C-alpha cells in the first residue's frame, strides 16, 4: 500500500509546518497568558482570532472538508498528515478551523443540510465567525448505544418541541457558540434505529439552559468547555430538522466515522511532540554521571515510543485509505481498530515522557499532564473502547464463519 504524499499534499504540508513553527508554537505561551489574565474564564484569548485570520489568509483553512466547494478537496488519506501536524499543539486545530465539534457539525450540514440551513449556519461556521456544539450524550442512559437516547422531539404544528438533559456537550460553554445539533427520540414506535432524529437548535432559544461546565481530570478546557445542558419545552421551526424524522442514527454514523479518525490523527501528532520532549529532556539532564539519554532504560523507552507511533500511524493511514476507497461502512473495522489503538499508544508515549521528566512532568510547567488527560478522554469519547472492540470482534468472527470459528476453538 502506497502512502506517499501527492505533490498537492506535500506543498500544503510544507506550508502548514512553516506556519506552525512561525505562528502557532510561539503563540502557545501568549494564549495561556491571555487566558490567565482574563477576568472571564470563558473569554476567547485575542491571539486566537488573530491566528485564525492569518491562517485563512494563508489558505490553510477548512482543510478537513473533502468537498472542494467548501474545503480543500482532500481525501481522508491526504488530510491525515496535515491533521497529525495540527494535533501537535492544543490550540492549532481551531487556528485552521479544523477543530471538533465544529468539523463534525459542518460535515453534517454539508451532507444533510438544506440550502437554508447551510446559508444560516454552515457559512458562518466555515468562515470561523461562530462556533457550535453537539448535544447527544445523556447522563441518565448509556449513550455509547445511541439507540438509548431518550431526550424527546415532538412535532407541534410548524414547530418541534424538545425536552431532555444532555451532558458532555462540547463547545456549549464557548461564548461564540450559536448553534447546537440536538439528538432526540422523535418516533418511539418506529424500528429501533429509526426512532431518533437530529435537529438544529440555536443556542439562544428560550428553554436552553447551560447548567454547569464539566471538567476532564480537573481541566475545564476553557474557553471551549464541555457542559451539562437542559432543554425544557424548547421550540424550534420544523425546518430545523436534519434530513428527516427518524434519520438521526444514520446521521450519527455518517458524522462519527470521520471524526473518530481525525481524533486518531491528532493523537499521533500529540504523541510525536511528547516523544520530542522526552528526547530533549533526556539529552539535557544528567543522572548517575551521564545524560539520561545515555542510560539503556531511557533508550529503550524512546525506542518503544517510536515503534508504537509508527504502528498506529500505519493503521490510521490504512483506515483512511479504506474510507476513501470503499466508504465508511466498509471501513468500520479499521476505524474501530484505530480508535482503540491510537489513544492507548498516545497514553503509553505520554506516560513515558512524564517519567523521563520526573516531577516536572506532572506539573504545570510542562503540558504533559494535559496531554495525558486529553488522550485518556479519547478512550471514551466517540464511543468507548468496548464498543469498538465489539465491532472488531464481531467482524472477525463473521469473516471466519461460525462453523470454522467453532471448529478452530
């Protein structure tokens, strides 16, 4: 399988890496300082909007969208190395308008939105003027099974009435969040996978109430944030329905496939940066008479990191290639595999980096603790490991055939 970059991707990659080196990495400290000095925890650091303007002017904008009308027209395989580079910095994806949940929400609008929905919400999202949230997960049910979703969507004349309690609604705390995609049960008597719908809910609609921000291992991820949100008798126009009643599960499957692999691409970039930090620390610290990099145990840690990163990258590229060639459905197993492998790999690499840094590795002086928290979260977000392992295991059994599987056991 040939994963050599095309000339188009190579040119974009060169420009992206230069922009990261000249603009993004130097701005990380500025971003943190502006955030710390703000009187409002949820205010957006001014440097972010300045970076976004420069990235857009440089043509490094909406690279995730395969539709050339709206994005760069890149396939999943072509976008993979670019997404990996963005993943090296916690602020980079937003700089290039390639951050979740906006990427998934924009993809939903591109694929399933009406012309009016695209005009009202897709265009400002593509331009980076607003942000969005995705309200799917619920605290009262096991939301890893999307058919459990019990928030209600009820038709009332020319409107739909929404009721329910959501949490882990990423982006709902952001002051720029103006639109949410809400998933709820609209057709409870229908077949199990045709009961749910997705509908657009403007953030300012009466009855939408953000109850509290949620933290991730103590991090609030401000100004983006994750929120618990209550919807009480929320009325929205019937024209806000996406694709049609009972199509929510279908949309969810189309939305989550690309999002899952984007997470994995970014995790590889995060792991690469953690490994670079390990090597830099090991070369500059002396213990027991020589640099840490000269000790066999450190050399082995670095080697293990390289092995695991390369394995995860190759599997990610294979999944991306499968999605491009055969579609998300045919690539289900590959997507599920990498969704398990990439977070585990990143956690192992970051953990070794923390160990090399000693006490400094768990302090606020280095980003490694934050890196670890993000990677650990992705063993749950967009489906827990157990769901993806079930997908892989069932596909493997089906591929071998029940008679053969039983005979071999």
